[in-house]
C-alpha cells in the first residue's frame, strides 16, 4: 500500500514508519522543517516537508495514497498560549481527513488518546479498567491537551458519519525504542536510569510496547471497522507507578524510589511552579495538568483491539526492558 504518516518524527509515528516499511509498504512521512527525525534513522520513506495548516500541500501529498495515518499532535501539558495547540489538533485533523477523503484514501487512521476514554472507576478498593464504551463527556477533559484531542476526535467521528473511511485508535502509555524527545512516560524511565527520580506519585498507567501500538495502527487499516474506536494497550499492562518502578529495579538493579509524594503536596508544588512559569515564560517542571491526571489510575481494557484486530501483546516488562536498552545505547543515560 501507499501510505502517508503525519507526525512521523514522533515516538509512535517513527515506530509506525519503521513497521510499515518493514512490511513492504511505500511510505511518505510528513515532517515539519526542523523536526528531529532521528527516530526515523534506517527506515525507507519519502520525506514530505510541511505541516497540518496547509490544505493544498496535504492534498498534493495524499495524491495516490491508500492509507493515511494521522498521528501528528501538539502534546503539551502547559503552554503560555493554547491556541496553537487547538489549531494543530482540531483544525489540523479536519484538514488531514478532508484532504485524505478528496484523495480517495481507502482508510484513514486517526490517532487519538485514552485520555478521551471514560476514566476507570474504583470498586471495592480496586480500579476497574474501562473500555471504548465507558461514558465520557467534554466536561471530563481536565486539561487543554485532552480537550483539544477530544474535539479532534469529534471531528473524526463527524467526518466518519458523513462517509469518510475513518478508524480511530486510542493508544495508552507506549514505551520502548526510538523515544527521542522523550515522551513524558519515557522521561520517567530516563530519570530512573539517571537516578533523578527521588520520589513518585501514586498513579497508574496502561503500559504497552510502542511496537505493538504501531502495529495496531496497521491492523486498524487492515481490519478496523469504519467509525469505531480501538484502545491500543496491553491487557496485562495496568500497573501502578510503584509496580513499574519495581520492575525497572529488577531489570536494571537501580534502587527504586521509596518515597511516595502525597497528592496534596504535589498539587501545591505544581500551583507554585505554574505561577513562576507565568512570570518567566519557561515551562514548569511539574505541570498542574499532569498532577491532576496522576490522581487517577489510568487503567484500560484493550480486549476489543485484541479480538477484532489481533493486537500484539508484548509483555510490559519487555517493553520497559527495550526502552532501557534503547536509552542506554543512544547515550541518553549519564550514569552507568
């Protein structure tokens, strides 16, 4: 198939380009000027310079494309001005999908987030993972990133209802190789490796191998039902932060932090940190949005993607181990 990937320099996007190329697909990668494309090293693809705000360029880039993967997003938990984020995530999604429809793409895969899925609920002292059917509304989008992605997913659903061949995928918390930036989840692993994680918040994530998430995008193009959402996660990956840090200790031998930061302390520190950021213009080290999200155990059930798509299920321990190996091999770790 002839494919186009937006956001190809990002963590999921780069791994997707590698997986598509390895399967013999012809890949175009939409990359902004100045993008850090190190995650694409070794992959066979055609570079298309441009961004989501240029509909004419998108139409030209999508000419002759069978599968369009719209992975690009502005992901920030704090910005001095959030309008560019909404422009990229909401307006950019409309631009890409409309251009892909005009080009006659047979499948358009829109990459959303589990942040747009209903939150897990506590029951008898344990958190129950939620799936694609969990009730959710815009009022539950607790920060600008989640709200912009919620509205972008609304655009994808709207255009799917009008006939666009859109399939929505909702990745959980991918970890693994090619986390160049790194992502916030990758930053936890890297800080652990650099002994820069003295404490942790009592939160939880659905940890999944980024390769499985990338393959899940391809499976969604092959088998996904138009208009449907699929959580791309791991059925055994619902781990608290402490559980993940304990596994990292087993993998690396590095002591896991023992001190758990009380939520109220983390919240107060984030308020002060953001107050300073409004003065300095520099991003806070601990954004308030991130602390608010950490209040919940972000546990999800990917059974639909496993059953309908055949989503791979690499053990989360292997995902963490592969992330550790990649950070070490790419000179991200200061301490040995």
